[in-house]
């Protein structure tokens, strides 16, 4: 049985008590997931450099950045310098996606490609050969706490077949509306990494919430 990785989304963390949540994710999670939003590509703004640095400085497990911003190639060196190990950029935001993936890898980071719910996985048929992971957005990006879009499960399964044909080492990460109630079917469809924000941090005991995701 493959190991499913849990990536708590820090967008849902308690920023008034951030160190406590960082310590919890270090103990219980597999990856810190940082949602970077610019208010242009998505209708929301998340945290800036000071928060990112605070997390990476204290992280004892890998940190990934999900760039929901326009022209992400401009900022790749910054995220490398922050201590980020993996960066995902949106297919919809990159005019020259192949070049951007190459730039991420040249900086020594793992390269991910994210797609919005309405973007077909077929558009990634060639890209999966060079990407380290694909982020399937199962909600429309920009806000936490949204419900999982059901048709994304079939999309994950179709993407898994493309990956198996072209680059079996490429992982599938699913981001949006993941809960203990639906994570089993998401993993059965082909997911390797589950991003969970509200499902973790809105619970009375986030550690138990992560444990429930693993058990489910």
C-alpha cells in the first residue's frame, strides 16, 4: 500500500498563534502547504514574506509553495531563498510553462503544475513528463473552506492514466475540500498527496483531524 502524504494548508492556520500550529504540523504532517495569492490571478490575498519566512525558519519537514499569482517566474528565486523545497505554478498563469518548470528545477526545487477545476488534464499530457507533481484543484482557487467538486474524482483517475503512461514518478496532489469523508475515494482515484486546510485547522484537535485523514 502506498503512503499518502498529508499537506496541511497554512492558509487555515491560526495566525495569532502561528508557532503552535507550526509545531503541530511538524509533529503530525508530511508537508507544509503555503498558498500564495496575489488578488489578481485569484480574488484573494494571502500572507506575505514575513509569514513565509516564519514558517520556513521553523519547519522540520518539507515546505511547498502553491503560487496562485500572475507571472510566477519572476519570483522563483525569492521562494528558493526563503527555503521552499517545492513550487507549483498554475497552467493558466504561465505563457511559457515548459520554461517555468525548467527554471524551478534549475534552482534545485521540485516543480509542480496546478490546474483549475475546469482545466482539462489532457492539456498536461506532455508536461507530466517533466513535472515532479500535478496539483488538481478540486475547488475554485482563492478561498479555504469550499466543498469538493465531485467531478474532480474522475479527473484524477484520468490524470493517473496519463502519468502512468508518461512519467510514473510524477505525483498527484489534490487541493480543495478534502475531508476524512471523501479522502478514501480521492486516493483510490490516484492521489498521492492530500492538501487539507479547514479539515485540519477548524477541528477542535488538529492532530486528531490529521490522524483521521490518515486512517480514512
